[in-house]
C-alpha cells in the first residue's frame, strides 16, 4: 500500500473525555465522596471497637478503595470516546485494579493503627496513595482501541504523586481535626484528589488510530461497570447500616477502644 494511504489509515487522535456530558464527572465525584464518607466512618468505629475492629477496617477498605477510588475511576472512564472508533477494556487489568485499591487501603489502615503515630501515618499514607495511583494507572492502561495507546510516564508519575499527597493529607487531616466541618472538608479533599490523579493519568494517554489493524478486543466497560455500580451501591448499605446502629461515643480518632 502506498505510504500516503498508510498515513490516512494511521493517524493521531485524542480521547473525548466527557462524551456523555459533564454530569458523569459530577456522578464520579459524588461516588468518591460517598465512598469516602462511609469509609472514614468505618475507620472511626474501628478505632473505638477492639472486638470488631477487623470488620470495620475491611468495610472501610471496601468503601474507600473499592468505591471511593476504583468505582469512581470506572464511572469516569465511561465518558471516554474515540473519534469514529470503539473502545474496549482489558477485564483482567480492571479486576486487578479493584483488588489493588481495596488491599492498599486495607494495608494502609492496618499500618496506621488506632493511635497517633506519625511514622506509621506516613507509612500507611504511602501505601494507600501508591495503591490509589496504581489503581488509576491500571484503569487507564486497560483501554484498548483500533490502533495504539501510549502513556507518558512522567505524567503517570505526577498522577501517582497526586494520589500519595491526597492519601497522606486526608489521613493527617482526619486524625488531626475532629469537628464535623473539618471532616466534611476532608472527604471533599479526598474526592478532589482522586479526580485530579485520574485526569492527570488521562492526560498521559497518547492515542494513535490505525484503521489497518483489527478492531479492539475486550470488554465494553458499561457491561462491567453497571453491575459493579449496583453491587457497590448495595454493598455500601451494609456499613452504612452498621454505622447508623453503632452506639454513639466520642468521635475522636484513637478514642479508647471498647469491648463491643
């Protein structure tokens, strides 16, 4: 085939990030905030309960990591569109990203413990932040198009850095400030940080459409995200109910553990 024809088949393009409208970005942010609110409420109850601490911490990891990070990213990815082309996703990477998100938050919270210890706060924040960055990287690298998608590693590094700063700042703020206004601001901070990390990672994507190669294989994202959105929403009902019926006590982080 002549070189001119090849150039017509292979061309640089860019993703449209808000193909379904800006409401999807707003929904993604709301999902992150809701997951964060429930997750941090579980962290508080875990700090106060010795007997059921592991249950609370696991619930916090699922809410913060599974919903506040992974599902937030997956919902935002629904807005991606390729000009005159289809997008498919690597299901294995999406599932791995979900597992990484939950495990990273779980390990981070386990490292932090129930009392204020700055070295462990830093260690836990690093694990949680690196896990969040890895989750977003796996999510954007799961994209498949008719052609190729390259990632600018320096922007991916910035995305991971934003995730680490977000995790450290969120945990520090939540440990330091105990009034409701400050904790509300903390949840918003986490949601903004996750969104920033995601959009920096999206900016790292360099798309080349090549009509000469076969159409992308993989999974349509909506077929995976919609059931996970339903499952995640229903799953949040369990920790929300537990938080609502848990006996009211001093809401400070690191309050004395009780036997319940």
